[in-house]
C-alpha cells in the first residue's frame, strides 16, 4: 500500500512539468488518480483483513480436535461450543486388549444398600475430587467425583423423618454444588455453588420416602452430571416395605467420551452429550461389571432393586430377564405397588423399587430393555443359587 501511495502521485507531477498543457486538465487527472489510489488502498486493507480472518478460522479449525482429544486438564473445554457438527465418532465397545482379565480384576461397585444410620441427624460429608476412574475394562475417564469414589457417589440411606446434614467440600478445580431431589428447600440457598477449597453445609428433613437422585447442579448441569457427579439417596418409608432378603442399589448412567480412554483418559465430549450419543451406559459406573461379578440370591429369596436413572439424559427401562416383578413401585411412590409387571421406565432424574422372588436356580440378567443400553454396557446378572454353565446375555 505504501509503495502505491508514493509512486502514483509522482506521475502527474512529471507529466505536468513536461507538457506545459492545461493545468485544469491535469488537476482533474490528479484528482481521478487520487481517487483510484484511495480505492486501491481500501481494497488492499479489506483483502488483508479477509486473509487474517481466514487464517484465524483455519487455525481454530485445526486446533479444535487436538483440544478435544488431548487436553484433559480442562474438562469443560468443549462445553462452550454450542453447535453439534455431525458425524460424531463413537468409541462404543472399544476396550483394552486384555479386557477379560481387567474385567475380572475390577472390584465391582458394592451395590448393597447400606444400613440406616442411628439417630435423628445423619451427617454426610463429601469431599469432591477430580480423579480418573475406569468405566469399562481398560477404559479410563477423567471424572469430577463426589467423595473421591468415582461415579456414582456414595449410596445414602436414611429413614423418613431423619434430618440430613450435608457438607460438601470442594477439592476440585472449579465450582460445584449438590442438589438433593429428596429435599424441599430453596435451591438458590442450599444447592449453591461451592468454590474450590471451600466447604458448605446445609440441612433438610427427609420427609418424603423414595429413591432419589442427587447430583451437582452447577451449570452446565449436563456436563457436571456427565462427568460423574450423581448418586442415590434412599429414604425408607416410616411404614416399612415388605421384607426383602437382598437389597441392591443400581444407578444407571451414560458416558460421552472424546477418546477411547485406553492410551489416555477420556474427557467429556459435550457434543455427544447434547446429541445423546453415549459411548458407554452403565449400572454403578462400570460397563457390565455385574455380568463378571453377579449380584446374588438364593432360590426362593426376594431380591429388591432400588434403581436411579442418573442420565444425564437417558431413561432406563428396567427389566429382569426370566422373571416378572412381584412388586414394582414406579417413581418410588411407596404408597402402593404394581404386581406382575415386566418392564418399568425409570426416567432420567427418577427412581423406582423392584422386587423379584425367584425360585429357580439360574443367571437372571437385569437390563435396561432399551437394548442399545445393553449393547453399551447397562446389564448385569442376578445369580440365583449356584447354576451350572453360563448364558449368552
Ligand atoms: Cu459439579
């Protein structure tokens, strides 16, 4: 641009000196040339700006996949991208080569319903921790974990009328919170964000019996739940349910990954979370763990399942293969139950209770009967007695 400005105006001066013609004509020529120079200069500036923008876009485009794949220090990095661009890459079913050995070595999440603590006041203290957990054989994921246990967080069990005193200590890198579905309380007060390094305590009375989800309620909630911030709180009714011989808690959830999690831990792929395209779906945070390590009962015993669908988005259609629910409390409404039903939907953010009394020895799969969930790992076995052989589920 500067070279144009310097040379073009020089031509009229030379011409003017050599010709001795009408100065008015040359003034017009000079004026027109001046305008031409201005137009050229503006065109050049626009062209340079356009080139800069194109380069910036190209740089951002090439950097985005690298960030999504390799930057595990910033878990929410993709959460700020609102658009979903298809196709999305699935890592469904991709496990480490020694998957069978790893699955056997995995210590299954203890699904046993813990006892109700004594007294009127139940104190719960969870210290949130950013940690890597295994969600399928050899598949690692960087979670935000309530109480440093991975996902789900601790199973809590209280009796109707007890007061829960919850203390959340944030040992993570960003603000978090805890939202109890069992509480009737102002969420802006009780479920507020807790800054890293800080603690917050609130109380509520568990007046409503049920099977309740708890979860982090910090925005974007989709990202916080998808990163493992959920758990179950069971509130026993003051009039107890019929006696059961075994009580198991299953928290169903799905995982959305930005890599296969084998060479390096995966983090959340927010686009896949928005598109509801999970890589894995699980009971208690690990794909197929109760297939390798079945839950157990003896013939003739009643087994009770407390099921929470944590999502973050997908429902769980609970079904036990080879039997029928003797009792089902949909939505965990403990005032009445259904009898002889086959499959009951547990909505994301909801819970339910199921009783099965199985007389015959065998391996009875419990599943979400939306069978894509089974394919992605949301299946386990109830082993009744000591059956011989295995089965294909
Ligand atoms: Cu959170």
